[in-house]
C-alpha cells in the first residue's frame, strides 16, 4: 500500500463519515468530490438488511481512526521512555497485532483469503508472545507466600490426638449413662 494512502482510504474510505475520512494525496477537491459522489452511489446499491452492520462497522473504523490519531500524536520514543520494559512489550505487541489485524481485513476486502496468507502465522506468533507477557504479568500480581504464617496455619489446623488419660475418663463417663 502506498505511504500516502490513509488507513481509512485503504479500507474503502469508511471512517467517521465518507466526507470526513477521505484524504487525497494532493488534497485535490475535484478528486475528493468524485470520491464522495461514487461513495453515495455505492451506498444506494447495498441491501437494506446490512445497513445496521455497515453503520456499526463505520463507527468502529472511526474509533480506530481516533485511536490511531491519538497514538500518532505522541512520538514512540517519548511514549516508551515513560513505560517499564513489560509495558513497552505490551505496547509493541498490541501495535503489531492491530496492524496485522487491519491488514487481515484489508486482504478480505480485496478478495484474498487471509487464512491462506502468511499474515495468519504472524498473528498467531504475536498471540503467543502476548500470552507470554500475560503469564509474566500474572506472576508479578500473584501474592508471595509467607512461609512462617503458612506453617503456623497448618500446624493449628491439624488434628492433634488427646492424651490417653483424658480419653479413658471420657469413655468411662459415657458407659455409665
């Protein structure tokens, strides 16, 4: 994909609205107007049953666009300096997963089966690393064992037999009744 094409344009020009999301490389008003006219014609050709799904999809793309703008407003080095290494790994993994997921959607819109494309293996590889980071995070959150307190708890919870003299006296009292 050329570097001058925005993600929303690469995904078919959907975003917060067709009029708001399309940006031409040169900013030509004529090209923008032609795109808007073509998009309005396309909007009339789809079945009404999928209108709700398309609206939801358009809103989702708008949310992704806003999130990308937020992420792109801060330099990567500036962001990573504020984070510890584990948080840096999370940011990198989420970024890579998001980018590859968007490419998956792009392939699907182009008629390419993404399940047969190498992007599937890349997504799986990233998912494995995400699970590793999750395991590390869970280990850090797990409580530390206080061995002294645990041994006192177990010692007090265990059954201790009564002395033999006390049990004989209790048995004699029971047999007389």
